[in-house]
């Protein structure tokens, strides 16, 4: 069974979104996604300053098995990326919700958060 | 309904992630594919390969038949127990499958062919066999466990009765023998020493459990793929198929063209050789960061090529691949990854064997 923290929001394509105190959003992939991918070996992140539209393919995570596109769950400007992943992408496997975060966005439309899935809804979608 | 091997329950108990492989539900990994890979390079791991097809050839013309059926020359098998790797070709020189043949006695040879090609292989073999005094018998009642790694043989020998262990310990690479219920071959698909063991299905779980208890790590198809790629071994259906010949698949060494022997596909190969082979299968090491995958476009000074297998290599800690490229290309090329051209060096596989990176690859 995969871990689905209740304080986060999720997308159909298995990204998670954490709403930070300063109004920005941190984004990563869910425990379920990292389990499906297997050992992560390479991550390609957007650049700080990139403007992302909701649903844009903006990063790639690659495991031994496969490459997988990451889509921006909400639109906004990239204000930080997780540079530690360069040296150790496997952190995504061990800490998908903590050390394995991918990038942080300054939101351009806070209302987009309302369209994301709650932990409960995401958990139910995995059981289908 | 997917097919299950006799070890299916054992995989579930060990926490395997199961995937469909040619109609079989097989373990892809038991947690970390990379850890499994390292375990085989450094100690011992085991793979359930019961989905593979064991075919026995019996009868007075067994050798004659195989000399005609296979591109490599079964006449090379002089001592009982010897094994030979070969391609089985169609009349156009295309590869129907690759396989291992074991010579047991003049009226008994055993072949192990791929699972995904089972139906067409059996149809081809039986149709070709009609002209010979041989009997072709599938052995679906046999399970198969590959135990691989520097300590693999030791782990297996410890499970055998003393007399069998003593004899099996003396067995040289690419040899096989029957030890009680176990058909043990010193062969593999990882670039490490080890055994491939065929045994009655109902005995498979017990041996698997004994090996687990002896510290042999269960390994899935994921690790099997990165191990064979590092070891420079082709995967049928990916690195070769019926549209390419062994000469375009880095398998020229497995084709015996020098002598008088007639075999299926020989004329086509001779013609291809005379008119010049246009492509070759090479190894690539990505010099930039990223991961090589099958189907990526390769750019050389002599035209384009394509990767056939590719992955992250746990031993090299770099991306590696096989690619089919124009014959004249050497040293370096570029790969198109998501629209970016990245540098690769062209090398001669294997990339890694016997626990270490091979010389000249990095």
C-alpha cells in the first residue's frame, strides 16, 4: 500500500502539491508513482524563472525502467528547484514527499488549487 | 488469463511486483531493481526463468537435424554436456530466435528457446524436423531457476547430495549435466558465473526456498535486463528479429559459414556478406547526463541509426545502449533525447562482466 499524506493535494497523473505558508506551491510525485517507476536514476527539472501553464510537461523523471513526464499541476513561475536530486535522484524513492520534492511555483491563479484531488479522492482513484 | 510459473506463489510471498511478459505474469522486481543488479554482480541472485521453453530433440538424426536448423555448427559439440549458443534463421537470413543447445548424447539434444517466441518457434522447429528421423518434445513440466553471481555456484552446490556436488563443482563453463532430478548448466544471461537449473515443477518451490535461506537474493526481470545489457547479450525481439541477420546483430561469431554444411539461411547470409553488410550493432556509452532508451535516433557522420536497448547501467553509473548504426561509423555519435543531441562513445560490448567494468568502455 502506498503512503498518501492527508495534508497534500494530488493530480490524476500522480503529482502532489503542497500549499506553502507564503502562498507558493511545492510539487513532487506520489509514493504510488515512485513505486510504479522503480529506482529513479535521472531527473530533468525546469529552470528557475520558467513560466508554466497548468498541465504543461515541465520535468522528466527517469527510472531504470522508464522515463515519465511530469505535468505542472497548477500554473505559475518556478521559484525554486530541488538541486539535490541531481546527485541523488533516488531520494524520490525513499522520501517522495520530503527530500524528493521537485520544484516550487509562485501561483498565478490560486483557484486552480480547488480543482486538485484531496488525499481521500486520490486514494480512491488508485483503488479503481 | 496470464500464465503462472510454479514459483508464482513464492514471488508473491517475497513481495514481488508482477508484470506481464509474453503472456506470463512474472516478477519485475522485489523492491529495488538496482540492489538486485548489484547483488548478482557482487554475490548471488536468482531468477525464475520457468517461462522459457525447453525442447528436447531425440532420435538418430538429432545432430544432423540441428546442423541444418541452426546457424552455429552443432558439430562443434564433441563432448556430452557441452552447450552452444546459436541463432535459428529463416530462409532470408532473418533471426527467428536465439537459443542454447545442449549435447547430451548422439540421440538426445536439448534446446532452450525464448518464451515470447514459443508458438512460432515450435511451429518452425516441428515443420523443419519432418525431413529428419527425430522427435521434438516440449518439456513444459520443467521449471527453471537461474542462479547467478560470484557466489552462486557455491550456494547451489551446498544444496546437492555430496557426490553430485563434487561432480557439479568440476563442471566447466558452457557445460551441463543431469544430477538426480536437476539438469544443471553452467550458463547464464548476466555476465556472471552461475548455474541454470531445470527441474520438475513440483520441486521448484523447495529449491527456491533453500536458496533464499542460503542468502541468494530473488531478482526480477528488471535486473535481468540491465545485467544482460551490461554483459553485451542481445535480447530477442528488441536487439534482433526476423528483419535482421546475425551479421547485423553483432552475432557474426555465432555463424559458421566457412565449411560445406548447408543450413537454413546460409545462402542469404553469404549473399549479404558478398554485397556488404550495411549496419552493425554496437555499444554506446552516454557522455552526458540522461538515460538511453530503445528507439532513440542516433546521428553519425555516415547516416542515422537507432538504439535497440538502453538503460541506466548500475555498474557503470552511466547510461548505456545497443544501437544499430551504419557500418562505417566509429568512435563517437550523437543521440537524440527529447530533441537534444547528446554525445555518446561507440564501444564494443560487454560493458561489465564478472563484477567489474570492462576495459576500454569508460
